[in-house]
């Protein structure tokens, strides 16, 4: 029987690991556990070791499975990038300031970059991809979208022959976890968020998880990959899960829905791209309704592939490390190639957006009203004036206070452009009986 000789034909490549928190420690542990396997699987071509680690506090106790050699830590990112023992730079510190300087310096030094930082690439990707092109040095970012799910490489490589019609999915593990815990265990929002933080799912500043912007940054990256042009974050519509109450969850449940923070990216026939992130009612029978906890799912619709669904852990130490390590091997391969650049580069300067006002779905709207005769009629009149159809109304009664003065009034509305709804709601908000800004969730009719 013939066997391939598995010899290490190359010297080990040094990694500069910037960040040794949840994900950085996971990368260390994964390389410790599976480094030899990677070398075998690459026919002895790739061997990796961590040459330098950047942290804020070298004295901190770390969740790692083997001892880190003394003297490997630095608190100065310039020292990590400049170290001749570092061939590939992994950015896992987060944020958009030091992380930007570090990644830019690495590209200028022609050291391939691996990052999980979606905020950095969504907000400052234009500058970094320009540097990547100028210095013919790749940026790999599989871990930046949907944690352990290999969606970046799939879109970039496996679906390269497809025109992508749409993505729809759950791409923030923390908010999905929180909604799940509020639904299944009746936890408060705050208690569920604290659990997500303790499990290493949330961002250092969890505001981005709950206000929808973490998912928005990931949607920007997916759209840039699929449509080739840089996306201005200011152009997309984002709302988060902060306004979801137990009452909304219960009401959705009674109607046969679950509430999920949904990202929708869709190319329209005139090539205008729609991007929006918001809490949405999804039918319980839809496959995305059964995506629980920290799991993510991305449904991709391409003209050749049709519908494809990707499912897996969207956050957390090991799943994210899995993506970082895959990128490390890709980066190592690029160093071994003559032409050297297999990373993504935007290929169009600009593209068209569909304004959010022109996007249409059905809606769930919750009004905080003063309960008096005629309230429903007052709201309904404004909706009718704007030619927005009502499919149902409901006012949940508080059994311990059936004569409460202030109550929630729920309206389910037929499909209409969001801009039309916004005009109607602006007028409704001025009614005496309406006490605060109405809360709107989309009701998505997903394929
Ligand atoms: P984390 O646990 O907060 O770790 C951050 C690490 O970076 C820490 O080791 C910290 O040092 C170090 N650091 C931060 N700022 C620094 C600075 N200015 N100079 C030197 N060191 C600095 O964060 P994480 O959860 O691992 O996330 C890292 C990145 O991966 C973020 O961009 C995040 O969005 C992304 N990501 C995270 C996940 C996840 O599930 N957690 C999933 C996908 C992508 P100290 O340890 O000394 O404080
Ligand atoms: N905070 C992010 C999430 C980490 O919860 O999805 C993965 O990007």
C-alpha cells in the first residue's frame, strides 16, 4: 500500500497573536491541540507556532491548556508587528483604533493579517483593503462573520460562480441567546445578557450586540463580498433587541411566531441592494425559528446554487478559533505562493442601495396608549389615511390591574413600504392618547 510521506518540509511560521482574551486563548489552545494535525493535513507544508502575544496585562490569568513561554508577551503592538519572528499577524484585540494601526502596520510590513474584527472591517475596511491591495498582502476574516461557520470562504470561493440574490439569517449569537433565554426561561433581558457575557459570546462592549450593530457590521461584510462595493454603514437600517419585551415574545408565540434578530441582504432586479437588521417575527415553522442559543444560521440564495443554509456556533472561544486557525493556514499558504494574495478585495467602487423607506414587509406595532374609548379608532384612522391595512389589533389585559390607565395596544399591519409606515407613525405619535414612540418589528415572509 502506498502512503504519502508526511514530512515537515518547511520551517515553522511564527504568528503574532494580538489579543489573548476569549478568542486569542482559543487560537492558542487549538494550535496546541491540533498543530501537528494541520501539518500532516498540509502534507508537511505548514507548521505554525505562536511567536509573540500582545495583551494589555501580561500578569492576567489566562484560560489556556498549556504554559506560555516566558518573554513571549508584549504590551506594545509595534513590537509584535516588527518582530522578525512574526510572519503572520492575528488581530483579536477588537475596536477600531489600535486595531486599525496594528493591521495597517502589518500590511505595510507585508505580513498577512487574520482578524475576527467585523467592526474594524465594516467601518474602516475601505482603507485597509486599499493597503492590502497596495502591498499585495491579504486580510483574512472568516471569524468576523458567524463565528465558526465558514461563510466567508463559501461566498468568496465556493459560490464565486453565483450571482447572490439574497442572504437572510441570524448572525449575532448574543442576541439570539438572549431572546432564547427570555423566551424559554423567562429571564429578564439583563440576566440573559449577563449569561451571554459570562460564556464569552458578547463583545467587550455588548452595546453592539444588543443594538444590532454587531450583526450590521457582519451584514456589511457579507454584502461587500457578494456585491463587491464598500458599503457605507450610515446607509443601512439597523435596530436591535433592546425594545423586545416579554409581552412581545408571548404575543408572537400566540400568533405562531418567534422573535429573532434578523439580517436581510437582498439584491433587487435593478441591482439596488437592500440591507436591514431588526427584530422580526418569523413563523415557527420556518427553519430559522429553530436556531437557538448562540447558534447562527445564514440562508444564501444564489442563481446557480438556489437555496443553501449554513448553521453552526456563531460565537464563543473554540468555534471562533476554528475559523481563525483556518485563516492562518490560508495566510501561511499565501506566503508560500509566488503571487501571494488570496484575500478578498472589493472589486467595484460603488453600487446602488435600496432606501429603507422603499423596503416592504408586514409589521407588528406596539403602542403605549392611555386607555379610553376611541383609542383604537384614532390610531386606525391615521393608518387608513395612509392607506395601510390592519390585519389585527389586540390589547393584552393585565389581570392584576384590568382597569389600568396606560396599556399596550398592538396592531398587526399588512405589507407596505416602511417609509409609508414611518409617516403614519410620526402622525400617530402626536395623538394625545399615545404616550411614547411606537415599537415596530417586521413580520418576515421568508422563503
Ligand atoms: P476579549 O476577550 O475582550 O479579548 C481582547 C484581548 O485583546 C485581551 O487579551 C486584551 O488584553 C487584548 N487587548 C485589547 N485591547 C488591547 C490593546 N489596546 N493593546 C493590547 N492588547 C489589547 O475579546 P474577544 O472576545 O476575544 O474578541 C476579540 C475580537 O474577536 C473582537 O474583534 C471580536 O469582535 C471578535 N470576535 C469575537 C468572538 C467571540 O465569540 N468572543 C467571535 C467572533 C469574533 P488583556 O487580556 O490583557 O485585557
Ligand atoms: N458578539 C458576537 C456575537 C461574537 O454574539 O455574535 C461573534 O461575532
